[in-house]
């Protein structure tokens, strides 16, 4: 098995790197680690050119990352939680994901897994959901997502619960098996929710769940390539609407902000 592991931390031998090494060893896998902290990833300019099939003009290393991903069997996203969310470099790559459109067919055969590390249980936040979105907008087949409490470098191996979660990732990737963890959305594996009208709504896939996490209505957001393609078409329609309403919007702006 060929694995591409993505992390985004300056710690050279922290828990993220150690988790990656453990997974690849257990799977006897060929593994390449991409540390996004060392990659040039510029902010998205929101020009929408890539939605129309135009190659991104920003000169950085996003395309190089995509080229590596298209040649592996599995994607492993392993990164820490910073202030309740994913690290800035993870989000930077996510924000540029419109560029992945030409690669979606290639990425669809790549299975993926997520390990999100946190130092404080009460400050886990929503980093795992951000990692989940990244795996899905790249078009990979997400099989498992685990959250692991390990603050000190090496602490990941000191708790039985952590080892069970690491082995769960190994099992999922080895056997191509989807595993739903405790407290996760059964549809998309996310763990970020909002309570509305007495029911639980998954903020990632938009599924409606009851208080026992059973699916009342299955959502479709980020659930398939078809949804992604439809969403990108909606964005193109918004771009066209902006062109049509440009003068009207300029007048509205001038009314309150001046020329």
C-alpha cells in the first residue's frame, strides 16, 4: 500500500509524526510524509477561474501536492488542534480546493483516514470536522476519523484508548472498511452539530439525527462527487449573477459608502 500522509506542524517528532510512523509500520506501507508547514501555500484570491477550468495563476506548491496524491492508495491526514480548530496550513490547503476539480476522478479511488490530536479534552473543538471537509473536497473515500488526547510528544503511546484508536485506523485502511466512532455522524463521520427544533443537525453533511444519533434524514452535503459538481455549478451561477447585477451592486455600495 502506498500512503500519502499530510500533517501541518513544526514539531519534527511530535505525536502527529509518531502516529503516521505507527500506521505505516503496522500496514507495512510505503509512506511519504508531506508537512504543510514546510510548503508554500498562498491564500486563495477567490477569482473563481479554476471553476471554469482555468489553471490557477498563483505560483506555489498546491499542484505539486495534488500530483503526489493522485499516485497513492491512501491519504492519511494527521495533525494537531490549535485553538479548537485545524492548523492554519491545513485550512490554507482547504481554501484552495477548487483547484482539485480536474483531479476528482483520480482521487475518488484513494481511501482516506483522519487522526486529530488535542492536548485538552475540553478544547477538542472542531478540528476533526475541518480535516473531514478537506478529505471530502479532495474527493477521497473517507473511512475513519479518530480524535486522540496526547499533549506531550510520545504521549500518544501511553494510553490504551489511544492505541485502540490507532489500530482502528489500521483496520479501516487495511480492510477498506468504514468505521463510525462514538458521537460521530453515521453518515459522514463528523462531530460538529447544531440543535434545531429538538433534533440534531450535522454541520458537515446536513443530516438530521435524533438524540441517540440515529439518522432521521440523511444529508447530501460533501457526500459525493455529484454533490461537489452540483455545488461548483451553483458557484458558477453566482459568478454569472454577480456580472449581471454588478452595476446595481455598485449603486447600493455608493449609497452607503460613497463613490
